[in-house]
C-alpha cells in the first residue's frame, strides 16, 4: 500500500488483484450470501482505492483493510435487507458450541442467546470466536483499544453462557 500511495501503478495493480482473492475468502468466512460476494469484493476494492490516502504506513495494513471490508459487508447486507441476526441463522452450532461450554442443544437456543447480546458484543464475539481475528485485529477493526475489545468479548461470552445455561435448565 505504501508503494501504491507513492504512485507505483504496477504494484498497486498487483495489490488489488491479491486483495480480490483474499476478500472473496474473507466474505465466505463471514457468511455473506454467495450471490453478494462479488459485489462485496468490488465495493471493498473501490473503498480501498478511495481511502488509500488515509492508510497510515506506521500501522498494520490488515486491520485497516478488515475495517473497510467489515463496513462494506454490513452496508451490503443492510442494502439487501438482511441484518446480523438473520445471518446468525446460518451459523453452524458446531462452530460456536464453545460458548456454552458444551454442545448447544438447538440452533434456536444459540440464535436466541446471540440475538440477546448487544450488536457490539455479538460482533466482538463473532469476530474473535468465529472469524478467528485476534484481539488486536478486532480492536483495530472497530476502532477501540485492545483491552476494551478484550473486555467486550469476555462480557459477551459470559452473558451468552448464562443465557444458554438458563435455557437448558428450563
């Protein structure tokens, strides 16, 4: 990106090509509807192009890119009438069964527990536990300190566990 900012068109072209493949895989992991992935990639590449002057070479490139991709994915999902809660219906309970400390009995229990979390808590939980981002990457993507992000994840896990345990005791 530093070379792209300096005007090296050849390197910038290669960067955009490599980002295209990376973003496609990222959006698949984020469970963006398959018909929307190409649009999400193109929108994100356009955002990278428009915002390339805002990239600070002293900071890691990955979190900067993830923040752009995250915002484009959310925008695209909203534009198509979907919200985070609806996307959670597609989440395989195997991927997040760690929340309950044991197997989640029904997918509906998991969806209900995750839907009860605030959007920021749910997002932090999904970013770290489902998408595999580090605390630092997640914090950079949402624009808060790593310690605050780590606390957000911890509180989300505790609340999700309580909600799921409460459902099992009924």
